């Protein structure tokens, strides 16, 4: 399973520019799209099992390579749920502490900067580091607690409305994904990644203009234009959730190592934070107007 969180981790792209098995490369004939088939050992895939229909007939299996014991150290949905619960739980606790202590805005933005750096470090690491992911959750929670309190002073009740909105988006995307109303194919992935990169770059330019020119920069975060871009941000966050669900499904199906469940928790957390902040901004703009 590969992470597809909004920092555009290089782990979000499979070998050869593919993604989550959509472009498995020269071994496609042997693995039939298994994103883990190109790991060392296939031939001799350490994740391959005798019951895996995607690995049967592969040259490595036919040549008598040793297979890992079935269900040993493999990622499961329970692993993903538990680790996501731990990550989100720490984030919520940190956010609640920041709110209760009424931390200054400067500390909140400092925590947000640290969270961004930790997230980028994890995104470019070859393997997941639970301590790094949990530290990211704590600092991200401090940042969210501070900005949520700030937005609450502008639009009372906005943080709770944003939480409810985020939950609705999550459930909606999950239902749409499970019923295949959303089909995560190669075209979908390319469009979402390209749109996400463009969105982040545009917001970064807007932030630079705001920092050096004052006001709201190019105006992408206020008024009617701010609402439009906020809705685009929510839609992109929902699309990244769909990518996360696809990667979790592939990871469980193809026998990804259990440690990959931490990357699933990391990706889901980042997608939910993205959606929450965009909804929070939209609510604040509507109330301010």
C-alpha cells in the first residue's frame, strides 16, 4: 500500500510512475496488478501466498521460492482502524489541550510548521515510523486547536460544524467507494494528483502575496472566491480519501506488511485534516459575510 496524502508523498506513486498497482511494470504478467509483486522475492515475493490469485503462475512461485507463512505479519482492516484511532485520538487530545490552554496564535502556527516538516520527512522515508507519525499528529493537533479557537471567535460554533461536515464527507466518500460510484482507476488518480498539486501551488502563491503584500493576497481565501476555492478544496480532500480507501483495500488484499497500516493512518489523518480546515474556512467566510 502506498500513501496518497496531500503532501504528494513519493510513496504515493508506484514504480515506473504507476500508482497502487495501476502500472505494475514489466512484472505485470506475473503479478496481474499486485502492487507488492515487485518487492524483493517476487520472483520470491515475500507477500505472495498460495491462495493469492494474483500471484499464481508467477515465475518466482513456479521456481520454488520460499513463501511467507499465511497471515503472518500482514496488514488487516483492524490494524488500519486501530492505528488510525490512535493517530486521530492524539490529534484530538492535542487540539483540545491547545484550545483549553488558549495557546497564542504564534505557537499554533509554529506547531503547524513543525507538523508540516514531520509530515514531509515521513512522506519521503522508505518505511513508516510510528513515532514520527504520532509526533506529527500531536503538533497538527496543537495547530488545529489554535486555529479552531480563532475561527470560533469569528463564527461561534464553526469548529463543531466543521467536524460534523468532515464526518459527513468521510461517510459519503466511503459509501460511494464501496458501492463503486467512485472508481479509482489510472485516469482518476492522474487527475486528482494533478489537481491537488495545482491547488496547493496556487494557495502557496496566494499566501506569499498575503505575507509580502498584506491583506488576503490574491483574494482566493475570502469572499465569494474564497467559498469557491474552499469547495474545490473539500472536493479534492474527498478525492484523496478515495485514494486512501483504494490503497487500504489493495494493501489488505495483496498482503502488505502490517507496518503499512501506519501509513494508512497517516494518509487518512492528513486527508481528514485537509477537509476539516477547508470546511472551517467556508463556514467562517459565510458567517463573516
